[in-house]
C-alpha cells in the first residue's frame, strides 16, 4: 500500500521521462568515481589559517528542486556554477524531516531528539496551540508545552565552539530554535554563540515580501522593503563590510526562509516562468539562487573565495501542495525520492548539498558518501582545530575524509526520529552504509531498503534479508532507547 503512495507522489512531481533524466544526472557521475580528490593530507593544513565558513540553508527546498539536481524547469544558474566549482553530494541529509529539529541538529551535531527539539516550534504568541495534538494516543502532548521547547542553554553549538576559537560569528535569516523569540524567557542566537544576529523566529511575515518580523541583535527591525532572501544576503554582505573585524576568521549561517510558505517572489523571477501555475514557487527558488550568487560574488570581491568553505543545503524535503491552507504554492520536488517533508522516507530527509572549498575539493566532482546536518559541527570543528565536546553524545562525524576520497568513520549510524511523521507507522529511520531501516516508535514494524540501489525505496527487502534485518533491528533498538532516554521531558502527556 505504501509503495502505491510513493509512486503517486513521484509521478505527481515528475513524469517518467523527467525522472529518468534526473536519475541519469545523479547516477552517471557516481559511476565515474565518487569523491577522490588527490587532496593534500589534513596534517599539511596544520599551521595554516583556519578557513572562513558560510553555511547556507534553504527552508523546504526539495532534493529535486535545483537544475543541477535534475529539475526540468527551475533555473538555478548560480548554484549550477557553484556545483561546478565544488562537490555535489548525492546523499546529503537533513537531521530531521522538519524545520526546528533539523536546525538544532545542525547547530549541536546531535540528533535533535537528544536536545529535546521534537517538532517545529510555534511562536509564543500563537493562539491555536491548545488544539494541536498528535492524533495517536501514545504520543499526545498538551500543545502549550511546545512553547517550552527550545534549544537549551546547556547545549553547545558550533557557533559557540568557533567563537571560543577566535571566529567572529553571524546568523542571518530563519532561526526557529525557540518559541519565546527575542525574549529573556529562552536563549536567543547570541546566547548560542552568534556575535551578530538578524533573524526571525520562524517564517518571514507576512511573506517573503516586505517582511516585518526581523530582529537585529535584540532590536525589532520593523518593515523591510524587498524579498527575504535578498534582505538576508544584503545583511550578510553588510556584516562582512562593517562588522567582521577582518583579522580572525568568520562563520556566517545564512538561513533562508525560501522556498517555504508563505512564498512571495519578485516579478522578474516569476516572469521567467510565465504561463506556468508553478511560477511563484519556481521563481522563488531562482530568486534564492540569485541571492546566493550575490553572496558568492561578494566573497570574490573581497578576495575571500580561496579562504572560505561554503556549504549550501536544505533543512528538510519539499512541502506537499495544499497539505494545509496556505500551502497552495508549494510545487517543490523530491526528484526520484519517495515521500515529502515530514516523511521518514528519503523525500523528507535527503536534500541538496553542495560544498565549495577551493584547493581541497575537486571542482565539479560528485560524492555519494552520506553527509548529514549533524556532521556540520564536527566537520567545522575539525577544520578550525577545535575539539568536539566529549561530555555528551555527538552523533555527527567529520566528513573531511570525503575530500580525500575516503569513507566517513561514524561511531553512530545516521538516525532520524519524528513522532509526527506522515509516513507513520514509520516514525524512526536509521541508515548504516547502503542500508536503511524504518521502524515505528514501538519497534514492532520494520521496512528495509538498499538505499544505494533503490533510491525510491520501492522494494522492501525485510523478508528477503532476515539476518541483516535482525542485525539492524538490534542496533536500532539500542540506539533508539538511548536517544529517547536523553530527550528532556518538558512535554506533558494529557492523559
Ligand atoms: Ca523547513
């Protein structure tokens, strides 16, 4: 039954010809040779200046939404060029299939459940939370407890670690790691290591156009003319000009609101798709691409290209059209993947991922080694010569080995949990090598896929590989219990 659902989703988004074109675009370079770069050994880097970091994160950008990931219509010239200058990751994952947990995972290097970020976080002022409960009884929480959910002060973020190591740090865009935004009741971006922040609690309001809800270092910025992706990049460029000391290295997190709803797009980008019902969405991705390109041009103007590691990715898969009232522009594509945002199948969690690091990453290469949002902290720490915290479990791993053509060494397999997943009963997933297991929260139902050869998760191999299933089940059950025990219990059950 679930296979049928998958086919419907894929076919809704992409016809067969487009799918084959996409599959070819992704698969062919892999066959030609993975990630080997012939790069300098990491030890050679000792003594060199630590690189700057730019981590650009889109909101709900699907795996199939960029031209360089096979989209048949959307134009993304800046990112296509960026991919030719760097490495395109075919197996890049978000830490979760939904906003807030994904961001917490990226900041902490920990699977978000450990941090207590179980779901997207409502704004403290929102009114309708008392009726928001999960519809399966064992997981029902009173909804106002969601407003208690936030990235706690005791979590250690990558920004804090880099700051301690002499980096100047900046966050621009969507934050979504607390409910009481710009309030003393919960930690704000500065409390999590960002020297400078120009951020919103969640989406740009009322839409990407002329947003009114940015806060700059604790002060409301008021209504700003323009579109949020451009506004964010303007701020990042201004920060580089006027706030970065130009002495030590910098780290900027550029967290776009686009192409999440409510989508609004400048006319000239919509006009590129005139006559298409998807014009607002497609144009929105193109506008984000344009804004990203401007930031890359700025790095060139300041002669920072060679000293800056840049990663572009997304926080989860694409929204389902009309899933809720207001999602009528969500024409995002998961490409050949099964599922969408909020699913534990690949469409929910596998996202575009492109890294440029001149001199270390072979231009135009393609890498099929899995990389997750939780890997950002250990990877950046490794490059900056900063120790990763040892007083708590860190799930991510440094992915620097992929730049030397090697495999990432993981102590913890890639793991995802989202109790509100639309792919229920499957709310938990784990990937170990080429294999992915899905499970329900009670660890009684399982599916098993060879994700390398079955990217669309169409063949459940659980019954065909009982020994492998048993091994992965055992590993997952232990990991799941350990992570579950660590998550803080600020939720209250209502019965
Ligand atoms: Ca999102």
